[in-house]
C-alpha cells in the first residue's frame, strides 16, 4: 500500500480532513522561504489535533539549527524533513528520524545525491532544481528513479489526482507527497481535490485505472 503525505498544512480542518480520508502524514512548513509557512502556535494546534497513527512532519530548508530545535520543543513532530543543501551529519544532529528531499529537476545529474544521506529514514524526490523551494508543482522524469535503493522513496513534485496513478505504476514508491495538487491556494487545501487524490492512490494500489 502506497503511503500518503499531504504537505503544506496551515489549517487544522484541512489536516483532520486529510487524516479522515486516509493520509498517513501531514507536513508543516517552517522555512521562511515558503508561501506555506505556518506559525509555531498554529502548527502546535494542528499537531495536537491529529488522531493516532497520523504523523506530523516538520519541514525546513537551510534554516538555523535554533529554529529546528524550537520547532521540536514546541510542536513535537514525528519526523523532520530537510529541503536544502543540509549535509547528512547536520540533519542527523537533532536525533529525530528525518527525510531528505532531493531536487530531481536536473534529471540524471541529481542521481549521485541519492547516496549522500545514509542516515535518512527516507529520500523524498521532488521536481524542482537544487536551490528552489519545494511545493512548486513541477514533476520530474519518474523513469530516472533507480531500483533497489537502500532507503524508502517518497515521490513528490507536480502530483495530482490525474497523474498520481501513473507515477505510482512507474516508480513504485513507498509513499507519495502532495501539496499544490490538492490546493485552492497555497496552504489552503481543497476538499474535493484531497478526496480525489487519495482515491486515485488507492485505485493505483488496487491495480485500477
């Protein structure tokens, strides 16, 4: 079964709807570079409202360690996610499981970076180029994804209900990650798009479509 992460949550009601529909994780963005940035107190409220077995993931991009520590203390996320040029040692210093985003917008030139984060719990492959923020809605060539990586792969970048089935069939990821593909505006989720996206993932898992 393909796991589902819905990222860029800024409203409690959106996070709860995603959980009810079957999302396994929600993403909370803290880097100032993102238009989906959520305030600490709002993030804590969302985190506290989540039902059991739905993980909260805190996302950063080349931010100061002090911010990461503050978010850990205030929000208590289950996982951290790093989207910038952070090194494996830097990401691991917080002693929390972490996901490392790899910018796949350069195509095959990005593939060597898949081996730079041995301590990452999973690799999140996004469609933007290195240095850009995630959540851009850009897809990448899923056929580039090598088989047999040591870590689980989370597929992101330009996913929506209309293409996520094809993405799953092409890449066979552990999980998919969606932000802009289920939004009416940055950080504001659309109930119908959320429903359709999660239904499309389940259909792909069942071999339909």
